[in-house]
C-alpha cells in the first residue's frame, strides 16, 4: 500500500532545524565542560517525557533550568551562581542558527507548494527568533509548541493537537525530525515521518521505522519534490 501524498511538512525544531552546538561555548563560559551540553539536553528530554508520562506538565525552559542547576552544582569543585549560569546558557537559544542545509530545503519544499509548520517541545517564541534570523519565517504557515496540549512529544496528544490546529489529515502529514523517538511518536499517531540522519548511521530497531530517511533536509526536499511529480 502506497503512502498518501504529502500536503503538510511538520518540523521538529531543536536539533532538527536549529544547530545547538554553540551552546557548548555557553557551558564553557560558566566554567563547565562543553561536552555537558549533550548530557544536559538528554536530561531535559528525559524529564519532560517523564512529566508527560505521569500526567503532568512543565514548560521547556523550567525543565531545562532545573536540569542545569542540578547538573552544575553536582560538578566537583564548581562553586558558581547556578541560577545565573543556567540563565546564561538558556539565553543562548536566542542566538542559535539553523543547520546549513535548512534554508535550501525549506525554500525548495515551499516552492513545491507544500505547507510548512513547526511543532516543538520548546517554545514558539524561540522558533520565531530562529526562523527570523535565518530569513525563513515567511515560508511557514504556523509555529506550534506543546504548551497548548500540555504534553511533550512523543505523546499522541501533541501530534493530535498539531493536526487538529492545522486542520489536516495525519496520513497526508510528514513529521521531520532528527530524533528517532519523535519519528516513532508521529508514526504511532498516524503521520508519516522522515528521519534526518545528520551523520547518524543506525535507526533503533525497537522504534517504529520512518516513512523516509535522508542525510539532511536538502536531500529530503529533493526526494519529496520528485515524488510529487
């Protein structure tokens, strides 16, 4: 059975569109190892997922702030101002740029007549700044976050909220993400999903497979445009 034609492309934001590597320097600014950035972000996702699984909710910044304070104060010999250090790191989100492949990919998808939107566990305000800095805001019809359904992706409620708000058929919607857990959640919610590998080589076998897989957004855009012809 062939998948339905794609009409909506729904993007994850953190790490999918945004290049979060500059946050490493923010950790170093507060005298913490830069490599802790990945550990911290994984912890943010873990805690956000755990709250959702328990039927609770907290905004991304609050979860991220709590995680930073705990991580920094747990470092041997670290004696800085945890609140100030956490704020400095989190303020770095306002300065992030998109990955190099994103502008071309977004423009090609828009030119092909596809509707583009975002759904993030972060905030719509952060997404707005990111896309505005990249000169891409005009190509998106909606920027959504999980504060309305009060459920972090990959909970089904998050995807249902996006599909309902955008008034589209989930079978004709494609979630684009670098995170396999997001791919799995979207597929279970009835959407198609594309995994951007960005250097990764193995997709976890325990998760629902993506509908499509591409090295980056340029490659995915070319594949989607060709499939629509």
